[in-house]
């Protein structure tokens, strides 16, 4: 219900929305949303979010959450209409005032009450359906050969619900739109000029053809043909497909195919013809609201207008009501008339095809760049319609190529809100012109304008030029490079700067900008490493016990050479002493040690140092044997030693191996220069991983190290560990794992954008997602079969967050501070000290809507395990008991497998639905 008081000074809008639902489980649930907004307060300084905050949503008889979502969505829709309605009547930018042809409409604006009135389906004498049609399956022909005298060609996506009331309403929508087509044909017949300098061949045309796909309820094609000829004897309606379920893509694909045929490819040597095709759809036949009715009528009128069918300026290759650029190149509502010569440059839009895949790929590229801080989204919030996800991807299709030369019928100051309110008068509000010519298309942009005065911010703004370049290059490669004289360079801020970069780097321009300031790099050399690990037999050794096999990654970056070498000495001293006994607090040579090592970014002095140290130890007691595997040019290649460890396990599946590194893993977003070589921590990590309890614990756990944590991902402090080779062999090879994690991170970012997952416990960061070189820390705990144990204090870490690089000797006997204990893990706080508060974790656990969708709990872990390995943990795994609601997840996965993840997350989801009407 919408009521208004038109008294100027104290006018209020009262919106009351009621939503009711009932089911057997929860009974009835009611939601009621009330909002009182002073019209004086709705000015352009108030954002859409501010309007939402003024809505007081009350709930009684609280049951299922979906009614509340519908109630809130309706509130959002009306708020948006009011906001856009007001922006149209009460705000004009300076640039708008300068446009002499953009004066506001002179006729009175419709009231809110009249602008949203919805006509009921009208009774009609023409009957499309009878009882014999219930099981009828239409026959049709895909032949798309329009008559040579066709005045215009329409592709119509028609949806008719199967239930009677819906079918009745959708049929009235269909009849109305076909009447609009017939009216356009009559106008073409009667008006030989329409103020347009038409080509001679257009003046001779008399026929119009409507190619339609029918979705839902079946309809006999002959009935449609009969109805069309009653509207106009030269109106031909031809069914080209019938689908019980389908999206707009089926009709867009047919349109695309039509434009690919030789006779419709545009200008050629035999003819000057450049065929234009019109696309319409039965908007509102599924969601029949007043907004959709007004919107559909105006969209259909505009694309069939003579100035769209034959634009005054032939440069225009796509025409519609109004052309948007700020979140995508598009015509809101997705109806338009376009040249075939432009259409055939677009990717085919079929569901699940190349366009869908590359569209999503472009979004993933941006989300990763934003994660690293290379690009931003200052203009607009994260909404799936802005990004073109789900059904909105098809609205983005027509404007997806930079070759678009748009034109539009609506005056510059005719807003979307004014159009959907039913206020457009074609005689006063149509002012054809080449686009783009409108900027502030949604309220959020207004509040962001000040921030975008910063040239660097504008340069990196996704919803300006940088994001469009990502889309074009991903979708079309080199063909997606705009011409040097394209309108896009002048229209967007920082256009000249981007044009220079594109001229230099081509389709890699955005990637080059990102890489110049990026810490996104691989942990592996592009050409691989030389694998020189030998399959040792050890039978020549006198010891009856198998040796401790250690793979040691030594990084010696030039800018931290001194502390790097000290950290190597600390850890080598641990290895030379043997294995630590947590009961006696002493080292002993229980087993011999074989050390395989790689030196990254070292020099001849470093190689000689390692060689001499190993020789000295061998002569001293023969307990330590060293093998140099490789020397790498870059300290960034942190994963190459894991490759060697993995190869060793492939050749020795019954062995147990240890991994050490002399560098503390980096922490994203934190200045860890003083923590790259913390002597105290590195010594403790090496001691724990090579201790007797870690070496002997293969019967109870398959990975052992120091301080295992389950959050934000399964990992050991310092990323040092001892593992069974039979477990290691279940893992993806390290370099393939990095590639898989990079791909999976994109999936996670998109699902987070869609709000399938929540990230209440931790934010998404490159480290938490395991992107690039951060995958090294995720690798060892990535398989659902992991059974961890650790050698560390029982309750909490005794190592402070920062310890510095001070050198300390390896002596634990005189201090009770280093009180090592062995145990099955995890057995302490969920995450490392200082990274997660207990209050935050309690908040998530107390609300099921978060608990069942939290990425860093079971929902995200299961999603990742299925993506990487295709399996869930065994039914007796520790994870089901450790994570909250693990028993529910275990039962659901046992019954439905990976499908249960989507079932549960959707049950509690707060979907990002985009435009709420």
C-alpha cells in the first residue's frame, strides 16, 4: 500500500508492505515493514544505504527467514523507485544544465499512486488455449529466412507459466507486445519519413517478422500466426523453438546465429545492407508487478520506434531507451535494436558457453586484483547485477564489445525510476542522440564522485575504464582492444593514461599495471627445476633404524643475507644434535639424518659454506649426510623444495619425510621484515618437526609439526612438518596444487560475492585463500584425510607474535619455558594468537545463518575438498567432532555428497539478488 500527502512542507511517504506465508512446519509467519520518509530529506546527498537504514522492519510470529527477505526486497524496490523518482525531478548535474537539449519534461509528473497502478489481465475474444493443448508439444522450424521486403525483424523471448492464472496474465502481456509490433509496422507503412533520411530500400518494405521462442506452457504456432495476422495482415509470427525451461539465452543465441548467416552479415560487396534486428522479451510475465509492466511497455515502444529501427546517424549500431556505462555497457531491461555487423562480433550467448565462462573469468580476474589492492570499487557496492552474474550476465551481453556505438531515445535526465513509474511521454521525453550521455544512473555514484576526484583512484576504479578493459580483453582478446579513436578514451577519466598503456602492452595492459605493484607471484620457477633426488637404499648403514629424511629449503635473499645465514646455522645445529626427546629434554642420535637441500638466491660462498659444514659433521660423528639438489636464482621460489619432497615420496611411499625452511612464512598485509628469520621460532620449529615423537607418531597421525591450527586454514606454525609419504602421495603435486588453488580462489570469491558463503571470522586475503606463493602453507594440510598431531605446549603458544631475529643457542635443558608436549591436534585455540577473538567466534556459532555458511568452517572446507580432491573426510575423521554442527554436516554429506553443501548454504542464504524487482 502506498499513500502520500502532497502538502509541500511536511509531505511524507508512508509505505506499508505485508508478506504472508505458511507451511506445515512453521505455521504462518508475517512480516511488516513500515517506513516514513520526509520528501524534504530525500535529496541527492542521501545514499541508497541511508534510505534503507530509515526502514524499520518489524517481525511477528518469527518463523522461516524467507518471508522477511521478500518483505525487505519489496521495501528496497519501492525505496529505489522513490529515490530515482526524486533524482529525476530534483537533481541535475552541472553537465546536465549545459545541455540545451536535456530540459526536464514539461508535463506534470505522475503521482506515486498512479505511476505504479497495474492493469489486470484483460478479457479477450481470441482463445489461444483449449483442453486439448495440455499435453501438446509444438512443432517448429529453425529456418530463419525473413521476406526480402521485411520492414524490421524482431526476436521475441516469450515465457508463459503453466498454471492458469499465470498463463492468462502472460498471454495478455504477449498480446500487448504484439500489438505494439503491429503498431510499429503501421507507422512504417504510413510514415515515409518520420524525420529520418531513410535509404530507398527501407521505404519499399511492408512486412514485419517476429521470430519467437516459447518457454513454459505450450502454444500452437498456428494460433499465434492467426492472431498476428488479425493485428496486421503483413505481420508474420514464426515459432523457432519450444522449451519447458530456458533462459533468454536461447533467443539471444538464435538472434546471434541469424546474424552469422551470409545474407545477414552486414555490408558486403553485393549490397549496402546492414540488417538491424530487434530483441524483446515478455518482461513481467513471471514477476507481474507494476514496475515491470511500465518498464516493459516503454522498452518495447522505444526499440520499435522509427529512430531505433533506422537511426538518424548510421554510426549507431545498438539503440534502446537509455544507455548505461557505470556498471556495464547496457540498456536496462535488455531490449534493443542492433546491427548484425555488430552482433556477429559478440561471443555466442548460449547457456554454459564461451561467453558465460569468460564473463565469469573476467569477474574473477578483477576480484583477485582487488584482493591485492590493484583495483577498487569506489563507485558502487558489490551486487550481482552490477557485475553481471547469474541472469544479469545476459543483460551485459549486448554491450560486451568495445565496438559498440550506442544511441538512445530518452532525454538525458529521464531516469530509470521515472520510466518504471510509467511517467515517460514519447512526445515530450524522446530526444534521440548518440550515447553515452548519462552518468549518475544510480544513487550510490553521487556519493562517490568526490572520492573519484583523485586521479589515481579514478584510474584504478573497476566501474570506470579499468574494469571494462578487463572484460573486453578477457572476452575478446586482441579484438577487445578499443580503436585508438574510440569514444571510450575521452568519455572515461584516466582514458589517455589507459590508452597509452594499451598501445604499449595491448590486451595485457591491466595485467601489467597489476604486476608492477603486486606480490602475486608463483612459488615455482616457470621452467621447473632439475629433479636430482636419488632413491637411497640405506642398507649400507650400520644403524638398524631408518634415517630421518629432511628436505631443507634455504632462502638467502640479497637484502637479508646475514640473518638468513644465521637462521641456517641455528637449524643445522638442531639437525646435527639428532632428535629431541621431550621427556629428557635432551637430544640424542637415535637415527641418522639425510639432508637434501636447495639454495635459493645464494652464491658460490653459500654453496661452499653448506658443503664444508656437512663434511665437518660427517667426519665428526657420521650422523648427518647432505645432498645438494639445486641452486635457484630467486628466493621467491619457495615451493621448489616441496616438489623434491613430493618426488621422493612417489619413489619411497613407505618412508616418512621432514620439511624445513630457514624463512618464517610471510603474513599478508603485515610488515614482517623482522620476522622473516626469527631465530627462536625457527629453532623451535625444527626441533619439534624432527623430535622423536614426531618421527615415531605415524601410527596415530600422518602429519606432525609444531602448533597445528585449523583456522583460517589447516597449517603448522612455521610450515615445518614431518609426514608419511603415503599421505603426501594423496596430495596434488605442489605446482599443480598452486594452480588449483588459484582457480579455486576465484570460485570462492564469486560465491562470496553471491553471498553463498559468509566471511565473518576472517576476511578474504591472498594468504587465507592460498593464492600464488601462499599455497605453500596450505599444501600439507589440504587433503581431507589429514590426521594432525603436534609437539608444542598444550594450551597456547609460548612464542610471542614477534620474537625478532636475535640469535639464541639450542639449549632447552635449563628452562621450563620450552615445555614441549605431544598430542593429537588441534588442541588449542582455533587460530594463531591475535588473529581471532573468542567473542567473534561465539557470535558466529550462536547464529546458524552464519554458522552453516561460514567459509572458514565446514561449509568452506567441504567446498574446497570436493573441488580439489573430489572427496570428503572419512566418517571417523576428527573434523566432524571438532567443527560446530559437524554431526549435521557428516549426516548430510553421507546421504547427498557435495550437493549437500549447496542445499545447506542456500537454506540459510541471504542472496545478493541485485535489482529487487
